[in-house]
C-alpha cells in the first residue's frame, strides 16, 4: 500500500512531541482536487520513520516556508474536528 504524504508547519522540529499523541494541523499532499486540504488531527509522529512502522510520510516546513530536508513519520489516530480558534491556542 502506498504511503500518503502530509505537510505541517512548525517553529522548530526539536519542539515536537515524538512517540506521544499530539494534535497537529496537517495538509494532504495527495495529487488532485483534494491536494492541500487541511485537517486538524490527533496523531503520533516520529523523526525516524523506522521507529513508526506502517506510518505515512510527514514533511515539515518552518514558519517562513523553508522545507526541512528529512521527512518524519505520522500515524493519524483520528480527525479532531473543527480547527482550533486563536482563543484556545
């Protein structure tokens, strides 16, 4: 089965919680009409894809759009629902 690819924006990768459930805003990179659809999800992420078997690919970009060179792994547990408001962040 082909792995799906997603994108998220982060301040710095070192600040991400690895191996624990976390909530992220991700963008779907699948080609077609749904490309760049945003989803607010609860997921487990890991810097080393071998540590999270059967996970999808997560690309990271900094706040200004610079792409980090190595992809991470993401296992989406569920979609959380509506996007968080600025009041809840």
